[in-house]
C-alpha cells in the first residue's frame, strides 16, 4: 500500500506540476513586462515578508504531524481526532497572530523598498495578506491527506484551481492590465480550493471528529515543549528562505530584485515539482519510523541508504540542469540584460544541490522530533545568513548574499545529520560523510562534463535549447549510473521500482 500510494503521488505531482510550471513562466513574463519592475519587486518582497510572518506558526504543523504518524500507524481514531482538533485551533490562533504581524509589518515596507511606489506596494501587500490569512483558517484538513500518503487528492483539486488562476492572470495581464484584479483572483481561487478539500475531507475521513481541546491537552502531550525548540528551526528556515530577496530589495533596488525573482520563480516552480515527488516518500518514512510491527532492523537501514542515494541522484541532476540551462533559458525568456553573474549561477546550483541532496535525510529528521538537539545549529545558520548577507552585499552584490545563504544551508544540514545519526542510524555517520565526499566529486564531474558538452551546441533560439536539454537529461544520469549503478543502494532502488511496476501490472 505504501509503494502504491507513493507511485500515485509522484504521478499526480509530475503530471500537474509540469503544466503549472509552463503557465507560471508565461505569467511571470507578462507581470514583469506589463506591470513593470516596481510591481514585480513588491510581489517578491511581500511574499518573503509573509514567509517571515509564518514564524508565528511556531512549527505547530510539523510538531503535530510527526505525532500524528504514530497514531495513524496505531489506527487510534480517538487520538487522531484530538490531534486534528488541536491542529485546527492552533492554526486559528496562528492566523490571528499573523494578522497582527501583517499590520505591524506594513510599516517596514518603505525601509525595505526605498524609492518604490508605496501605494502599489501597499495594495499588493494587502491582497497578499488576505490570501494568506484565508488559507490559515481553511488549510488544516490537508494534514491528514499528507500523513496518510493521499496527497494526490489535494493535488488534483489544487491543480484545477491553479490552472484557473493562471489563465485568469494571463487574461488580465494581456487585456486588462490591472494589478488589483491580477492578485485578487488568487484570493478567490485559493478559498474555493480549500472549501472543496474540506468537503472531500468529510467524505474520506468520517472517523475524524471535532473534539474539545484545552490548553492542558497541549501541555500534557508536550506540544509546548516541542514548539519551544521547533521555533528556532522555524526561524532559521524562514531567514534562509527569505533573506536574499529582502536584502537585495533594500540594498540593490527594484531591477536587481526583479532579476533575482526571475531566477527564484523558476527554481520555486521546479522545487514545487520536486517537493511533491519527495513528499510522496515523506509520509512513508514517518510510517516506517513509527511502525511498531516492523521494528528497527537491517531493512530499515537499507531503505535509508537507498533513499539517500535517490536524494543525491535527484540533487545532482537538478544542479547540473540549472548550471547548463539556466542562463540560455533566461536569455530567451527574459532577455540577456536580465542575466545575473556566472558566480551567482554557480552558488545558486550549489545551494540547490545542498538542499536536494539531504532532502530525505531532512524527512527522517522531521519525523524523529527532538528539535532541541540541533537548535544551536539552526541559531548559527540564521545568524550567519543575516550577518554575512549584509556584510558581503556591498562588495559582491547579490552573489555575496547568496554565498551567505549557502553557508547557512550547510550549517543547517550538519544539524540534521547529528539528529538522524544520533536517534536513528547510530554508528553510521562515518559512512555517510564518506559518501557525501564521493558525491561531491561525482557532482563536479557531472556538472563539468555536461557543461562542456552543452557549450559545443550553438544556442540558436528555442529550438537550439532542445539539444542541450537532451544532453542534460542523458549525460549526468548516465555518469551517475556508471558511478553508482553497481552499489547495493542502487540495487535496492531498482528492486523497489520493479516491485512497484509488478504491482501495477498485476492490477491491470
């Protein structure tokens, strides 16, 4: 059942997200050229500001979800109902707190966006606030779908409404370029999607009931204890994900912020696809860790190493694709005058590699809890990111800010290594570090050889990009197959894939 649901989640993720990626690219181009750098800058800054405000969530979703995995494995409907009710009321409180933070944060816009059109910026800010707040009061039912590996249900619903949103935005940008309508349509579609999920939830999980919860329930289950430590994680993750845009807006201006947003919008869309693929495994990881019948055995360790290799294969492909295709694609999509420096591109690829390479490790870390064990790594990550960003930007521009982000990301990764190999994979840290050193060497070979092969192909418009894309799809994966195809971890992945295919063939 786990394998089947993982496959379904991946299929829906790929099928829907690729179309949304194309629509998103068209929408971004229309927004930049029809509304100008000012609106594009405001959009990026406001999105990152609300990422900061999401600190008010305190990580309650992550804390409750890793507890929920255990109750789902035990089929304890009473505790599942209690956790879901706690989640609902916690998110209502979070929504109110974010509302207050949003009111206070509006005062920071003139400092973050010096010289910008404040009327337009405040309008975009207000519309984004409405969209964000509506989700906090309606989104909680999605947690059960994620934890039971049925995220594809929400993906199908979101896909329909996201397509409608993009099409409406494209129509508005082309024929009635009004940014209030452009951003306002998102509020309507997000609300409608969440209402449909709520209707479906009542049908799919009839045993989940609203039950009375009190502050004593939160205390007795140790939620406040976990939240206290997880807040540090939440803060560090938020600073890591948002600081570059805000620092660039403050110190670099509207045009540079817009150019950065062009790169990050593509990466965010690709990350959305990757996250849905990886999240398809995350719920299975939670079920493995808390499955009392399975216990902790050699098979569990084999699963870990197999998934870790999968993370590397995914990460090296993503980093190589960005390295070889990003600048040619950006030239064709937005124009050569919108390109950022080559040093920025190299650091951007490295940062993406770090994130995807330890993605499965991060999933294990998330379900294990014990957030106090790596809190000081997270504090160091946040401090390094902020201090280095402001220190390096005057000398190295946006490249300096991104270098700070890469350093902070590596510190975050180190903390997750400590927790996973202390709590779950005891005695295996040395092997993990040796494998990461080997991965770094093979990554350099994949990127360098693929870059050389792509450079030999003239660009020559959109059609000229196709041969490079084919090279990127084939060469790094063939190199990795040559490097790792003989390993026991690769054998496990082949066996896992074959098992899924057999199950699907038997069903047909």
